[in-house]
């Protein structure tokens, strides 16, 4: 993660006298991702976008069964659930 951006965001919030607001820190990878697949936020802020996404049934953690308590969540890929196949790639 972009440590410099994170530290800068925390410093600016401290200078302004308030906690870091949701969306105030944006890592370089999140900024450049056109699909918004990367979300950065604070689990302590119950109204944050990150907390709302973490309740998704698609969310999982790697090594969760080992009680590692990772801080990175992953979302499973959305797949076609109708049973139809896409034949548009055939020549």
C-alpha cells in the first residue's frame, strides 16, 4: 500500500483537527483502477464504504480458517448464473 499517501492523509486530518474522513486517502492503485476494484478505508467508521462492502456475501479472507485475521478482503468474481453461455467469441 502507499505508505506515503496514507501518512499524508493522516497528517492532513490531524492538522485539521478531525479524524480521517472516508475517501480522504486514496492509494495509487485504487486511483488508477478503472473498475473501482480496490477500496481503502477504516473499519472503525461504521458508515464507511469499506464497512458496507465487507457485509457482502461475495467477501472472503485468505487464510481465514487459520485465524490469521487478515486486514484485506477479497470479493469473488461475479459469474453468469443463468446457465447460458456466451458464444460471441466463436469464429
